[in-house]
């Protein structure tokens, strides 16, 4: 097994919080991370993990400016 795959497995083992969430909780988490904490790294990670769309995030209360700033990550 390569080093990159070993790191990926180690990260997955250590980040159990992501896998206990439902899709609705992930949307709420992304919106709160962007609006309140301005933490784009965590938000991008959850968007890619759950495959969230711009419609879902917009309905949850994310502004147009935040959606545009995420660019190519959002489908």
C-alpha cells in the first residue's frame, strides 16, 4: 500500500465525526462554517464529501456571494 493511501486511511479513521452526520446536518454545518466562522477549508471538505449542490445551500440560507466564492466545487 502506498504512502498516500495510508494517509487517507489514517485520516478517515481519525475523522469519525464526518460519517455520523446526515445530509441535512452537513448542510447546516457548511452554512454555519461559512457564515459564522469563515472557515472555507472545512466547508469545502464537507461539500465534496456529501456532494452538496448550490440549490441545497441556497435554501439553507447561504448568500449568493458565498456560493460564487465556492466556484467550481459546487455543482
